[in-house]
C-alpha cells in the first residue's frame, strides 16, 4: 500500500499509467474478457516501456507447451543504454499469469475464432499488460460500429 498527499491509502493498480494501447484491436475484435498479466523484461526494456516506446500493433499471445508468450511486441532500445549488438526489439517475451487464468485463456483460445490480443501496456512499479480474449469482427460489424460512432458524434454536436 501507498499513501497519497491527503493521507489516504491507495493501491498501485490505480497509480499505473497507460503507456501504450492497441486501439486497432478494439475496432477489429469483439472483446469478451480481459486479464491483466505481468511480463518478463530486461532492465533497459523496462526503462523504455516507462517512456512509452512500445508498439502493440500486430502483437498476439501464443501458448507453447503451456507457457504464454507475447509475440511481435516491439520495444525500442533505451536511448541512454550502451550498444547492445544482439538486441531484438520484437523478440518473444514470456508472460506471468496466474495458473487458473492461464488455463482459462488457453482453453478459450483453442476455440475457433478466438484469440488473445494485448490491449494496453501499463507502467507503474511493475510493467503490466492488459490481455483481451477476442473474437474477430466481420466487415459488416465494423461498418455498423462506424455508423454508431458517427451518430453519437452528431448527437454531441447537436446536428440531430
């Protein structure tokens, strides 16, 4: 626990800042459930994440021999770190998830049309990733979503 300026207790989860989000995933997929997971990073990757140098586009979670790994998550090298000759920004990184949640996600991802996609990267004391269990949207659904958004926008502006 931690205390803020007024003396009340706050939790670290509330003091976490969203440093990167996958907005395209929220449009392309219908999110049925979300899970927060930790990620194993090197020291310079943590510093780079806190600066917001993370790219979630095209990344996904795969389960290999029961271990979840995030693929194609790109973390730029920390600019103040020394030269790292063998550093790969898009390497596979292991995730840290509770066993019950891991089994649930793995079973659900084996269903047809379901996938696990990272939605947000949060930085605080620890670096956390918000994972979404998603089902792909069809083109018709995407168009409907765009129409709904435009109607809401017009209502706010007072055109309708």
